[in-house]
């Protein structure tokens, strides 16, 4: 059910009777916010599909700095989380495999991408992948996150030549071999390889439990000269949205998300969340959305850009929960907000994403994973229970067979119990993370 936006009123006056939409730029009162949030929460509780419209969402974004209003938004977000997943918060014990850290994009905040002549540049062989996967199997991991730069073969002749010596013509061919070997050794791949064509995703689908692409932002402005994505052709919002559409058409369980604090404004953040919502409603393939705060890193052009405050991150996590469909899981990486995990849960987060006992976060190497024991303890202390999952959520394994290639559908029960949560041959649940 779509809820029409009704008029937002100044704090000193009651809502204008008969008005249909809040006027642009008007600041909603606490009464307005309570009413709007209450409508969303009551709709979720009644198993309807209420929506927070653009005008209301933008109006809320203008007052999130107000502690009282932020509390109302967080309480509503937590109520939605509890209506959908109760006391359960999930995490995926995984491996992070940076298949290649060469990338044709030059985002001004990234330290993952290396140049071919860098001593840190590396492209895995399939045998190296298998070795890491065996370590993951030994420590009870199920998900193998294949994360890599965007199409380095387009930018670097030396990389093309290296692929040729391996009998490969593209990074996608290397990725296919890595995913095949991962399944053979005993883990389930989740691929996040940047922009892929529909044909490439179709080829990868039989060998991946799920796939993903961070939408990051719908801001075309950030591609302008002097902005973070100016030298990053694969960060063109239209192309990233198109890949989301194609993944939906292929029925691929998909991960997306928003990157906070790279120069976008509040209106652009709202637009990004609304775009994710529309994609999820149109295709039903978005299983989770990550709200990821920017971390400034040395040796980048954005090293001196201050990160968002904890209050800002929590506010946008909560607003995301109000905007996104309730069936889309909301994820916040615990290593990027390790001192505010209770606040993130209280803002509607129901998943911590992938946490590895073996590998570091190669995207944010300065932010170590929390130990799984600590993550469980902090989740329990916040009043919730921690459950381990695989690359896809239990309701997908149990109730959405059409979203998996027959080969993958046959494999999933080996890694899941009767409730769809993680099931491993060895139950090593408390080892320290890398």
C-alpha cells in the first residue's frame, strides 16, 4: 500500500487540514514525525507495505540532527526490525578474497585499487583461491566473498598479457574458474566484481549463491571534475542502476547499499535509498542493503575529509529502515562502527554482514573485524540473539527456490539447517577474527 505524503507543519502550528504534500524546505514538527513514523510502523505490523514518500523523507532528513526527532525515527526503525526478524540479528562467517586489486577506476577515497607496477598489486591464481578456501572450511566459514576491481583489462595491457598466459581473455573468466573451484573445495561464492554485463551475470549465476554491487549513490554530481568519481567511469549511477535491473531480471539474490559521507548531500542520500527501494519492489531480488560510512584513509585525496559523526550514521541507518521495504535486510559493517553496535541495532540493523576469522577487510584494512565472540556478546547485551547465516538469508533458502540455478539450489541444503541458518561440519563459533 502506498501512503500519500500529507502536509508537514511548522512546529508552532497544527497540520494544515486537507493538504496533500509537505512543501519543499518545510521542517516537520515532532508531531508530524511521530505521525509519519507511526503510519509506517503500523503498516508493517499489519503486514501491509507502507512507503515513506520522497517529500516526507527529505523533510525528515532536514531534522535528523534534532535528538528528540532522531529518537522517534530510531524507535520506529527498531519496531520495523522487530516486526520482521524479532530478536534475531545475523552474521555471515566468511572469507574475503580480493581476486585482483587492479581496477580501472580511480576513486579518490579508495586504497584497495593498485597500479600494475605496485609491489602490492596481486591477482590470485585459482590454486591460491583454493588454498584460502581450504582455510575457510577449516574454520567453519561458508561464504567466500569474491571482491575485485572493475575490469582492469580495459586499462592495463600488462594485465591482459598476464591473463593470456593463463589462457584467459577476461577477468570474468578468471572469476568463473575461482567460483567453480570454491564450490569444489567446499564454500559458497558471493561475487562483488563491480560492473558486470547481463551475460556475465548469467554465466556466473550457477556458481554463486548471491551477488552484489553497492549502488553507493545516485548522485551524478559526484562524477563531475574535482569530485570523488570523476576518474571512475564504472561509478556512473545510470550504469549501476542498470546492473541492478539486470540482476533482478535474472533472479539473482542481490546485495546493494549506500556509501555515506563521500560528498553527497541529504537529498541525494534520500534519492539513493528511494532508488534501492524501487528496484527491490520491482524485481524482489534485493536481499540486503548496506549502509556503509566513509572512512578516510591516508595516501588518498580524501584523507582529510572528516567522517560522519556517530549520530549522523545512526540517523541515516534508521531513515533507511523506514524507507526500504521491510523484507530487505538492513546491514551495517561492525568494523566500521565498532564503538556503537548497540546504537546501530537500536536503529533497525538486523545483520552485521560478513565477518571473517581468517582474512582482513581488504577495502577497509585499517578497521579490523570484531571477534565473533565479542560480536555475539555485544548483540546479546543489546537484547538480541546472534545467528549465523550463509551468503543468502534463511527465508530465501526455504521459500524462494526460483532465485537459484538448479545446481546452486541443490547445494544450499548442505550448508543450512532446517531453519535456513548456517550449518557447518565443525562448529568453531568463537575463534578470533583476523
